[in-house]
């Protein structure tokens, strides 16, 4: 049985130099499966499986009609704190947000909020909604509004 997430959080809090290790071999360092600047330990089979599942989801996603009669993916994209340092991170959100019902971007640059949306996006026909707020505040406000529906 693998240790629970709480075990790692407690160890990392109490022992600042602790490095989580593989529960099976106790040798390999545990780390997220993300590309970290040309590293060669990324597990591509898992990334391909995730990509396949995502494409299947998009392919089978119901379509909806957006004014006046443009079919769009029935997707609502919520992007939180992606930043602007690595613009490629925003590409999927922008692509699927523009093909879907809406892209809500929490913590865009200040310039973006005034450049892209100068009026109520619902009136302008835009499906882009930038929110400048702390992530927890933005999520709380979105949940509060969704609970009204």
C-alpha cells in the first residue's frame, strides 16, 4: 500500500530537505510527469494516453448553437493563474475557449483586461471573460454565481 498524500505533506513540512522517493524501489525521486526544460525522464506513454482521452472527450462533446447559428463545442474553459511567462501554456485554453462557450481567464495581465474587453462581453458577442482577482476569490465568486442558477 502506498503512503497517502498526507504522509508526504507532513514529511515535507517537518523535514525541509526531505525528497519523496518511489514507494516501490525507494530510489527514484517522485516528481510530476511534466517537461522540465529538456529533461529525459518524462513518461511519454502517459502523456499520449492523456492526449487520446482528451481528443476522445472533444470528439464526443455535445455541440451547442452560439449566436446566431454557429455550432460550438459545449465547453467552458476556466484558466487559473497560467501567467504570461510561457505563452504556450495559454494556447489550449484560447483554442478551446474560442471554439467553445467561454474562456474565463483568472489573473490575466492588467493590459489584457482593458485591451480585449472594453464592455460587457455578453453584449459584445465575445466569449472571453478576464478576471483579475486572487484565485480563491475568483473561484468563490464563480461558485456563488453558479449556485444562483
